[in-house]
């Protein structure tokens, strides 16, 4: 029997390695206990950028640019990075300059929900990785700005600051789950309900990293 830890190790070992700058990003994240998507999920982001021939990627929550670096490795022409922590965004600028990628980035300091209103799109890929209780709002904000065949990918739908057991019960139809006091788990549940019920999108959850929900626009 293959255990889940073995599967995670396998996916990590079989996936792409870091670039020199990404390795420094990962070391910074470990040193400062900063959550990032990791190379397993990064490989998926790179693949999505490649498959959509991404012109513009919009990120809800970019930290210091680790996820953006994977989209750019996938050939994205432009990534809009949003971050309400100005210091984190400055670190992202520095890392992107080191990698020679800064000219393909737009750095937006402030609330991503306010920032996205200033962009008309079309977006080829959107990453949702900010406050969990605002995930569904983010989807609604970009729904009409997504290019045909475009993708919305949400991180932390299986792990992270959520109650996995409560979320699973909710998905299986338990109306009492998740607990009303758990805003983050409720936010992920609401997001999954929103994208799964939208007839213009097809959604699959990938058990990679902390769990990625990938929703493709079909209409």
C-alpha cells in the first residue's frame, strides 16, 4: 500500500527543481515560516500557463512572488502580483529583478479585490490565494474577465488554515458542517460550491501541495 507521505515525496521527486532564485525564495520562506505553494503546486501553475499560452495572469495574494515565478517559467507574458504587505511586495520586486523577470511583472500594493476592479482582462489564468473567506468573491470578480478556456486555480482547498474533516462533511452534504465559527473553512466550502455550480466552468480538485481547485471556463 502506498501511503500519502510516499505519494507526496514521489510527486516532489518527479517534479521540476527550483531555479537558483526560486531556491533562495524557498529558503527565505523556510527561514521566516512563510507559507508558499511549494514546487509540486508550482509545477501545476507552470503547466497551466503553458497550456493556456498565458498572456496575462492575475494573482489574488502574491506574497514575495514565488507563485508568480512559476507562472513566468511557464511562459506567461505578464503576471499581476497583488499584496497588501508592502514589505513582502518589495521582496518580490527584488527577487524578480534577480531572476531577470521584473519586466514581465506588475506589482500592485493593496487589497487585491480593489486592484482587480482596475483591470479589464482578459485573464488567461487567475490564482486565488488570499483570505479564504473572500475566495468566492474573487471568483465572481474575475468570472467575466476570464478569457475563453481560461483557468481559475485556488490554493489551500485541502490543507492549511482549514478544518479538512468539516470541509469533507460539507462536500458530502452535511448541512451543519463546517462549523459556523470557522470562517476560513466556510470560505473554502463556499468557493467550491460556487465554482462547481457554475455551468460555464468545469472544476477538478488536484491533491497536490495543499490542494488546488482548477476551474476551466468552457463558455
